[in-house]
C-alpha cells in the first residue's frame, strides 16, 4: 500500500498530469493526421523532454505512443487512408462499413478493441516485466550481447521482401554509433580529424532527421487532397462495450498476439495484426466477408496493434533493450536522467515503475473519453493542408535540433539525414533499422568488449544456459531465414521455367 501511495504521489502533480493530457490528446491528433504519426511527434518532442523530470518526460512520450493508433483508425475507417501505417488493415473492413452507412459502428468497434487491447497489454506488462527483471540478474555481458544481436536479427528478418536493405541499414546504424572518440583507449574512429565528429553522431539528431525532417519533405512534395467526410454521430461508451462483448474472443486472441509480438524486438504491430487478422478470418463463420466490411476484421486489427506499446515496454524496462524505434527514443530519456532500466530499476525505484503503469492506464481512459466527444473535431483537423503541416514539422524539428547543443553542425547533420530518410521513404525502404542499429549497436559493442575479456573460446562464450538458449534462437532464426530465401528462390526458378 505504501508503494502504491508513493507512486500516486509521484504522478499527482500538475506537470505530470499536464504531460499526460497533452501527450494523450496530442497523440490522438497526430495519429489522425495522415503523414505524421507517433514517430514524427515523439522525435519532435524528444529534445524538450531532456529538460523535464524523467516521470514528466516519459509520461508525455507514453501518451503519444499509446494513443496515436486510436486516432489513426479514424481516417482509416472514414476515408480509407490510415492515419498511421499500422492502421492499414483497419481500412480493409472499416471503409466498406462506412460505405454501407455504418461509420458510427465501425468507429465504435475500433475504439473498444483498441481500449481492450491496451488494457490487456498493460496487465501483461505489470505481470511479466517484474518476472523478466527477476531473471535479468542472470544476464551477464555475453547474454545481453546475444539478446541485442537477436534483436537486430529480428529487426532485419521481419522486413519480409526487404531483408537485404534492412540488413544494410541496420549495419549502417551500427557503423554510425562507432563514429567519435572510443571510450576505452580514447582513440578517434572515423572522425577524419573533423572536430564536429569527435563527439560522435547524436541519436536525437539522427532521429529528427530520419523521421521528422524527411516526413516534412514528403508533405511538401505531396498534393493536398480534397476529402469529403461522412456525417458521424457521437459514439457512446455503452455501445462500444456491447460491440466488444460480441467479439470478445477475437479481441482477446488479437491482444495476445500483440503482447507476444510486442515483447520480441523488431516484430511489433505489423506482425501482430496480420497474425490476428489471419486468425480471425480462419475461425470466422463468414470468412468471405473479410475485406468487405466484416466487424471481426476491425476488432482483430485494432486489438492487436494497440496491445503492442505496453508490451514493448517489457524488455525495455526489464533489460534495457528496446524493441523498435519508439522505445529506443524513450530509452534515450532514461539515460539522459541517469535512470537505468533493468533489475535495479525494479528493486530501487519500484514506485517510479508503478507510476508508469498508472500513467499507461490513465492515458487510455483519457483517450477514450476524449474520443466520445472529439471525433467530429478530429475530422476537421484532418483537412489541414499538407504543406502547412510539413512547414510546422520542419520548424519545430529545426528548433529542437538547435536547442540540443546550440550547434549549427547538428542542424546540418540532421538535414543530411532528413534528405537520406526522404530518399529511403520514396524508395519504400525502412528507416527503423538505422535507429535500432545505433542503439543496439552501442550496447553490443560495450558488452562484447566486456565479455571477450573474460572468455577464451567461442564455447566459453555460450556455455551458460541463457547464453546457449539465445545462441540457439539466433541459429534457428538464421536457419528459418535461409530456408525462406531458398524457398522463394526455387519458386522463382520454377515460375521462370514454366
């Protein structure tokens, strides 16, 4: 009870509550604006959070992260344009329901499934993170290196059809983090005697360039769309809960997929919602209606993708290993304030951890209540011209970059990464492997350096149970990927010979 009261006291402050409201409602707004998304918003807000207390900064980021997909379902259902990429599957059945005049029910299904998925994953976070943290002391340098390597590998493998590109970009991220003065022997690496490179490449500069500036450039290039929104009545709470109860099995299974995929580095929302959608279609009594306005499809998609954010916090809080680019950005906030995720966080600052849990619960309640009254207002916000939106993103991004170290060199570096990110997005290549390569690459280098000082052979490196299990998973993942490549290659040869 004392721990709970201490946690409540930690968040029962005007600045924490303000951060929670601004982050939650702002996350819904940026999710509802096609072309923005949580990654861009978090990248812009991130420099501001460094000057705030950890609980305040993380609450704001959690609000954006946890609420953006709620907002992303609105344009996906009403105008067949997903607000965030992970709401793409919602368009399959949401927009056909809107065309049938069932926009209100489609939104009700999306809101209720998202709310259920979020609460389900928060419960999983509260149950599983302490368990993983209790096992974490068994993780030495070699285990953490192997876990981080497995995370990089999963990030690469899950980009099906773009494995080579994702691998190159991940290793580019690993290379970028090596630039600067090396911390052990204090030698310069890849600085080319340039003073601006001696301190390395700042993660936040890269994040703002790859996500925010590149997206601003894309919005400058895109034409404004004249969109007609259907009339939607206010969606009631009890109507949402009634629809959720009808499809409770789909919501529960979809949320379970989201939790599992959220815990695995590099997997995330896309894999979870495709697995959930496929399960719903296979077990449905009317599978032929999927893609034509089946309510089960909306529930499966939204429950799965909204259960990922809290689940992705499990390896972050317990091991300090981010699963995707958004949790990697949050990890930067932890480190800036000298709050180190892992077992020591649970043993020494459990009130802080419990406060984060409470904030996650509150933000979902805030979002659902807000959506009861604000759906029509959000529809008006979706009509903001692309170029105006792009100019706002670019302005805030450049201000945030310069405020980090009052450095024009950082602005130039971020601009270069912005152009690079723009090219990648135009070519439909992923940018997240670069960020995870930078974050996990630094972790891998430090732990490998420590581990190799104590072992003298490869077998000694994996002779402990957890190390051997992680190594086995790496071998299995590589084997599955090799088999997939071979299968695709033989199928291609057969088609050519046919």
